[in-house]
């Protein structure tokens, strides 16, 4: 299985876990089927979208990657319509208001980097934010549990 397919399959599992957590309070929440650029999960009770990201490499790099451009085109944080992002770091799910991620970048005068990620063939532009710094902007942190 190639890197993209493996990452996609793992991402779908993380989305299911986040969806189950949301449905505990908002039972009408649902996962978008197929490709949806705006968000992964929609919560009708609140009229909001939730994007689920994974950055398990942060366990050894110490940085969370927040993409803003891919292959010369705006992406991720630049184009999201989601109000919340949930970032899984391998141990915890950290919940962020999108505006708080942007505020972290602005308040800390962060500058993006350009690189090609493993499994990609195109250049990406992203902020590499120290995990401890970004966590200060998190709304909620939930640890991994063994079940959905």
C-alpha cells in the first residue's frame, strides 16, 4: 500500500473517532462522504464544520505542521471553511478553533517553510509550530482511548 493510501485509511479512522466523540453531545453530526474540501464532519445542531488532521511525526519532531499551500495553490488553513480543527498527534486529540490557530501564528510572528513531505511529490508551504506552543491555543485535549 502506498503512503497516500495508508494515510487516507488512517485518517478515516481518526475521523470516525472524532465523530463518535462529537455525537455524544450532538447526535446529528455526520462524516462527509467522499471528498469534501470544506470539512470532514458537519454538526447540524451548531451549523459548523470540523476538520480532522493527523501529525504523529510531531512526537519526534516536536512540531505540528499547519499547511497553507500545496503545489503552488492555497490549501488547508488558507482555504478551510471548518470552524474547528482536531489534530491527532498520536497520543491526544487537540481541538482548536480555526481562528485560534491563526491567532497563534500571528501572535508569535511565525513564518512558513517550504518542503516536500514523505509520500508527496509536490512542494508544500506550511507553518511548523512547536507542539507546546500550539497546545496553549487548544480548546480541549482528549487522550486516545482504545475504542471508538
